[in-house]
C-alpha cells in the first residue's frame, strides 16, 4: 500500500488536516482579536482540507474496489 501514490496523497491530506487543526487550536489560547481572526481563518482552511481529504479517501476506496 505504501507504493500506491493515491494512498500517499490520502495520507498527506490527512496529515495536513491535523496540522491545520493544531495551528488553529493554538491560536485559541492567545485571547486577542488578531488571534481570533487567525484561528477562524485556519478553521476555514481546515474545512477545505478536510473536504479534499474525504474526496480523496472516497476516490481511493473506489479505485481499490475495482472501479
């Protein structure tokens, strides 16, 4: 499975979601207005990255099932 490029792309997308989530959460604790704006922007990026990851996972499953 590690030699499948689509699997590696799915794994990279999932890691990207986790990294974006961690960065967004790190801004929550600062408490000022600028951090709140950055946190909100990171959560918007997370939603996009998560949607892409879900699409890639579904594509991977479809390709593995013989589609």
